[in-house]
C-alpha cells in the first residue's frame, strides 16, 4: 500500500463511492463525466490495490459486497479528509486547493458554465471541479446534495429544509407545436387547448416536469405522453418531427417548432444554485459558488 494517496488513488475512490451510490456503472460514469470503461478500469485497479472484491457485477447493475459495504463509509471519510487537508493547506498560504462537486443539467446550458469553469481553472489550478448529473434531474440532484454527494447543485425545484438556494435563471413556460400544427397560427394557447394532444416531455423528477404535472393536476388534465426524453433540449426535435406537442421553459433551441405563449398563470421556471445550510464551507467551494453567482 502506498504511503501517500495519489491523484489517481483519489479518483478511484471517487469512482467507488459514485458507483456505490448509483448501483449502475453507466449512471455513475454520466455523473462523473467520464467513459464507463474508465470507471470499470478504476474499480478493478482499486480492488487489486486493496486485495478484495468490492462489487458484485451483473449485466444491468452492480451491488456492494460485504467488503464494499464496510469500506464505503471509510472511503467517504477519506475523501472528506482530503478536502479538509487541502483547505487547511490553502489557509496556510499554499494557494486555493480542494475538490468541488457540482450537480448540473445534462446538455442544458442555462448560462455560460463552460466559460465560468475555464476561467476558474485558470485562476485556481489547485482546485478539482467535478461536474455531475442525475438521471432524475432536480429531484436527484437535491437528494445528492442532501446526502453529501455534491457540494453545489443547479436545481429547478424549491429546496427542502437543510438547503439554501439563490435564483440564477428565470424563464417563462411556452408551448411548442410542429410548424404545420392547427394551433401554429395562434399567438397564445392554454393548457386546456392542448389537453387532447400527444405530448413530449422529460423524465419524471425533472423540475419543469414536476411543476407542469402539478399544474395539470390542478386543472384535472390527464395527458397522453407519446415520448419521454432524457434531457430538456431533446424535446424540441421530437416536436419538430411531429411526434407531439410540449410545454417547456423558454430556454432551449426550438428550431423547427412554433413557439406559442401560454395564457395560463403558470409560474416561471426558476433555476437556483443550491448548497447545504450551516457548517463552515471550505474556501474552494465558496470560491466556485461566488464565481457562478457573479456570472449570472
């Protein structure tokens, strides 16, 4: 066993903890923004290093073996300890260092996140910023934040007790219909006007879906979903192809669709930057949160 934890060792622990959280290699790789083969190779290396098997693998899922169950809380403590060590080094004048895990929406740029991240890396090369996503959108990101899997997260739902949030983006909901749809000539439509249509939407758990479902339930509308897609930007291409209509935040490329205002009193879609309440936040997390807020 090495006497020091290297950057690669730290990354392997990240893979271990994320796979344990997701129970699925594909979802873990998506959260970590790396290839699934990279995660698999990292787990094999970690198991060789430790001399034990951590997971039982099947074609669809992975589950922790007893050794993995025993080592998981230790791995979390090690990663938290590394964050604390780097934060202490920073306080000693060695420059800003640490790890920041940021939850965000796949394929949806509500503002210039790549630009913020690029500038931050140039200014703070000692900080490891990791972008992660969730298959259940804002619902999953809030859960990850509450459980300590994330340090910051962009969410489009009200935050529960234990978290605090600052709004960064606000967009109205609009209707999308194909260009040749009978309603395409209208300047405004209501949800009732769309009730009998085939609908396109994102998967359950995404903030815009939760918000729209609640309003439809209030109106007594039970819609017919013809397709559920994995991310919000994909909705427009299905509408343009004539698969159905959609009601989405006015925050995506709607090429090939007719965008129509909604007459319903549907509150705006609001994206907020959420963090956990209380405690002393390490300076790397605080610095990146400040950079994100300054850019919006």
